[in-house]
């Protein structure tokens, strides 16, 4: 396994590469959300259809603004999101008209979250924008919870930010901001 420092992880992101990194519950796979090739690489690694869309994680709400349609959110909806962040709640919100299809799939919305994991927050701050975030696992496999499991599923040379996952046992909850519906229990 190629374990990376924060600076090396930043360099991987700038170069348009995919990397694994610890989150609150499992290791995630991430990349620059504006790099189509990197996003398509993640989808291929996971054998995930583009139509399903992906989650963006950020260190703060401002990093998400270019990808969401703020004008479609009420102040009450924003307050609801802000009160759940940083933390394990992912919100499905209306996407900005310029947000690419390879992030949103067949939806007019995008899933976003402000992470509570200190190392990932630091990485997003260094990178200056959010990351694509999906669990580090191949289709049909359990999400990776250690560097050893990443190596088993993705190979010895797969780059991973050195760090520990958080103490959560479940993935983030996913809620629709407009309907209040819980899409995935957290």
C-alpha cells in the first residue's frame, strides 16, 4: 500500500488521480469533482453506474456553493443543513445548472456533506474545494475499514491518505432537503 501524507494526497488530487482516505466510518475513494477522468475512474473501480450520482464532501459550506442551486433553498432548509454539520448527514439538494452529469447522474440534485473527520476537513481545506466521496469498496464487497482491506480490494500500489477512520459504525445518513425523506438511514 502506498500511504500518503496530506501534502502527497493533495498532489495526487491536483494530478487528477483517485485516492483512498479515512472518513467517519469507513475509507472513502475520492478525487477532484471537476476532473471527469478521475470521477470516471472511481465509477469504474466500483463498477458503479454513472446514473446513480455521487456525494461531495467539504470542509465547509462555501466549498459546496459552486455545485448547488442556493436560490432553490429556503433559509429554513439551510439552517437544517447547517445544524447537522459538520457531521454524518448527507443532504440531497438541487444542483447548480453547471454541475456536470458525471457527478449527478440522472438527477437534478446532488448529495453534499460537510465532514466531521479532521483529516478529511484538512485535506479539503488544503485542496480548496470539495472531494467526490464514495465508500472504498468494489461492487458487492464490504466497505474498507483499514489500509489492509484497501490493499486487498484495490492492490498494493493504490494511494491512500495515512490516517484512522472515525468511530461511526454506519455510513452517513442521506436526506432529501426538499421532502425531508430519509434516503439512507445513518
